């Protein structure tokens, strides 16, 4: 049951810590792009909280859209089959794109998104991920900005779910799995 899960969860980053880090990331992103702000592309559903907080901290012509993808398979499947469930609404040719992700674990999802979006001839594509797990530090595409490098834990909250639960938490917690 959901309440039992939370009773056995350990807070990794409090709401204040998350908000503080989002402000820092926004400042770095703003400084990087300057006048020519990118189209923010959020990956549903996990990146929703991060996207809305990040976007509010950016100034200028800031637009955002969402994509939905589904990853098939598990750790035993290395082929990385990812399917688009909801595509972008606009043409991104010649545009600057910033992918907004909740977490990079194996990097399969991100690698697919980067490949797919680059085929559409954007001006450039960069990535900000709130969280990154150890395996992604060794292999796979490197995000341009990372909020927190975490251990190999299963985390929930601030958009991240376990079987659809706990996305609404304003903080990030690690679930004790057994
Ligand atoms: P990847 O393709 O292995 O990098 O996995 C990326 C996706 O898996 C993320 O966008 C999340 O939706 C999900 N995911 C990976 N690790 C976690 C976690 O610890 N908690 C919740 N979702 C996770
Ligand atoms: Mg995600």
C-alpha cells in the first residue's frame, strides 16, 4: 500500500533543496542561452514538476511542449526500443531545443530522444536532467546540466513515480526495496 511505501522511504532532497537546485539550474541555463532561449521539451509524465518550476525561473521568449514516450523491456533488453506516444506539436527545424528530463538511468530513453530530435535538423539540442544515476555517468549521452547525481536507488516524488504513485510529493525520496 502507498502509505507503507512512504513510511519506508528516505528523503533524499527536501522541497527546499529541490527548489534551490532548480533556481541554480535555471540561472546556468539562462546564462548559457542569453537572448535566444530554447524550446523546452519535457518528457511526460515524470518531468512535469521540474518543467513547470524551471520554466517559471527563466526569462525571455520561453516556450514549452511535452512529449510522451514509452520504454519497452527491462534491464535484460539492451536494444532500447522506445515508442513515441505523443509527439511535438511544432516543427523544430532551425530551433534551439532543450530536453527536460526527470532522471537518466540507463540513458536509453535519452539516446533515443536525441537521435530522433536531431533528425529534424534543429539548430542545437541540449539536455537538462534533474537526476542522474551512476550507470548513466559511465555510458550513454551526457546531459548538459544535471541537478543531482544520485546513487543507484529507486526514487519517487517531484514527478517520479512507483507504479504511478508518489508523483505529487514536493520532495524526492528513495524507496526501500527488498
Ligand atoms: P532510462 O531510459 O533507463 O534512462 O530510464 C529513464 C526513465 O525510467 C525515466 O525517465 C523514468 O521515467 C524511469 N526511471 C528510471 N529510474 C527511476 C527511478 O528511480 N524512479 C522512477 N522512475 C525511474
Ligand atoms: Mg522520464
